């Protein structure tokens, strides 16, 4: 199975498990779960057939761990990044004292004024290390990284979650908790 095929499948799954499930006739259950058989049938019906083996390979090999199977192996979901309404059934977690957010350089001025907003997503995504944040930021042009004082935010009452793939989630990061980073400590 080629890497390009796995990338196409990953992008396809991201689109339909995170943004437009109804467009291929699937419905996200609580937790964002979809039965594997329902997903594979919907993909085939919509002229993008995927085998169970390909699906397994995408879940296991995706470097960002965007998808996961439930403990039975019969359900699949996107771990975070949804723009459709879905309850991912995440429990609040105490964050580490510092996390990072990567973005494109064109957003720095706006972020320094308004903070980090979730925009069309359910949460602002934060990374546990600078390297991951830089990779995320590079998707939006020249990467910049913000350090987020999550310890102080938590003490101030902000609620954090950690998705199955280790991405930290919060509703909003006010500018006073941000420090612009050039990518190194």
C-alpha cells in the first residue's frame, strides 16, 4: 500500500469524520464514534472504497494520530479537530505548566491582541513541545510558536482536555497567557 494512498485516505477521513459526516451519509455517535462497517459502506457508496486493512494502516501509521479505534475495534473516530457539533466525551485534565501553539507568522499581531480563539473548531489546539507546534505552524506559512502559561490559566479556572493522541484542548487562550517564541527556549 503506497504512502500517497494512505495520505489520500487520511485526508478523506479527516474531511468526513471531522467536518461533513452527513455528506457521505454517516452520523457521529457520542464520542464522535462511527461503526467501521457503516464508514466503509459509506465510503464505497460515495466512490471512495477503503479496505479494512487500509483503514487499520491509516490509524496505526498516521504521524499525528488523528484517528483511533475504540477498545472493541468496531468503532472509529477522529480524535479532535471537529467543526461539526460532537461531544467527544473528554474529561477535564490538569495541564502541564506550559504548552505551545504553532501558527503562521501572519497571525502573530492578531493573536497578541485577541488571544487564541477556536474559530470554527471546538477547541484551541496546544502541543506539549515546540517541535510539534512548529510543524503545525508550518501548515500556515512561516511557522511561529507561542508558549502558553497553562498552569496560570488552570489556576484561573480555564478547563483543559487532552485528546487520545496527546493534543491539548482549551476553549480560548487570552493574550496575557501568551509569550511569543522564535522556536527555541
